[in-house]
C-alpha cells in the first residue's frame, strides 16, 4: 500500500484505538509518516524502541508496598501518564526485540495496560518493522502478538515521494534525476552485501550532502556513501546537464517564452526547477508566465509540470492562461 493511502487509513484507525503495524523495507519512511500524522493531528509522539528494553522495563520493577502489605509493580516513567494527554505511542522495530520483550508488550498492545500501568485513553499504538526477508536482525513475530495488530505493508511510490520532496525542500536536481530514472529511488537488494543503497531516507542524506559545501572532488564519493556508486554516478552526471538550463527567473517574469532544447534530461530538470521556483516565490503573474511557457513544451512534460503545480497547491485554474493550456493539451488529459 502506498504511504499516502496508509496515512489516510491510520488517521481513521487511531480514532478507533486499533493497534496498527506497518511493515516495509528499511529506509522507506515508515517512522516518518507516523510522526507526520501525529504532527498533523496535533498529537504527542513517543518513539519507543522495544529492542533497547528488558522485559521488566515495560511491566515495571516489583517492590513491596509496606502500607498495603502487597507486592506491586513500579510504573515505567518513560510511558505517558497524563490522563488528559493525547498522542501516538510508536513501537518502532518491534520485531527486532527479543521474544521475551515482545511478550511483555502483549498486554500493553491489546489491553492498553501492563502491570500497574494503563495507557491514557487519548493515546493510540502504532508499530513498525522490517520484513523477515529484508536481511535485518529480526525475530519471527509470534502469532498471538501478530493477531493484536491491523497489518499494512508499505511500498515505495515515486509520486508520493515527489510530493513530499517538494514540500520538504529537497534539492531540485535530486527530484529531477529521480523523476527521470524512478528505479534509482529504491535499490535495496536483500541478497546483496553492499552497505550503501538508495532509499527515500538515503536520498534525504544526499540532499544534506549536496547542501553541505563539500568540495567538488569529494562529492561523488560522499554521495556514493549514501546511495551507492551507480546511483551517485547517475545523479552527478544528470546534475551536469542542469548547467544547460536557462535562468528560471526569466521564465517566471515572462521574458523567456520558449525553450530551444530537445534533451529530455534538460526539460525534465527545467520542469522540476520551475515548480520549486514557484513554491519559493509564488505569484499569479509567475504562474501565468509558466503556463504560457509550458505551451511550447512537449506534451508529456507540460502535463507533468502542471500536475506537479496542482499537487503543490499552486492555483493554475484561476490563471488567464489556463483556458489556452487546457485547449492545447485536452487530448492528453482525456
């Protein structure tokens, strides 16, 4: 299931307090979407790694209460205690925890309490983990624990990632390269021994590397360390092509109205760059100039450009140029 669809479902299920488990390969953004949901819903977010805990950490340490002559369990201080609080308790990498620790989580997940502790009513439980065939150190999840979750397997989807990348301010050359070669967004191979491979998470690292100011003679090796040699060579080669791009400001201000260029890499990079430029400096005039400019682009790139504008809430329908654009590319939209 795509991340965008998982997000929609989880937003409904957390209202019902149903425990959810998100499965997926490493680096595809499982924890990120849960954290984003919490932020969007105005909820607290507590990331708990069961693999770092002992079985007694969840249930608490037993001690004798002299006042009642009873043995009781000390409530864990790291779990939410405010009865009026609302949030998401995120159990990340739950299947990397030893079976004894997983067993201690049974009651917390199903009954929302363990030992003397009870999870506040406003909290929901979401867990995530890598699949057993992802070459990670995982323990097979016992059926009694598995049956306590609603399970979803998250897949890598470029359209979802691109929408996120625009909003996150990812370097436009990275978005353009991956739009040109979508296979490079995720290159994880469970049978390979390579330490570096491309994932949505590692491309975010590349964004930081590119913006870090590392010298040109070291940039290829640095990017290779994040996404692997093949993806790094492909990206750096693509970025060289971007030097052929016209000044984007000349398109936004209407002084450049058409592009004398047939290289698909250049046109792809230009379309991505224009969306980023509009997000940074939005105006009705700039939108109109971009739409007029897109009338001279090959149809598939004009469609991609306008769809990306719409996905990023750039108002194209109100522009005076919208009618001309629809009239020219209506045959591609049907």
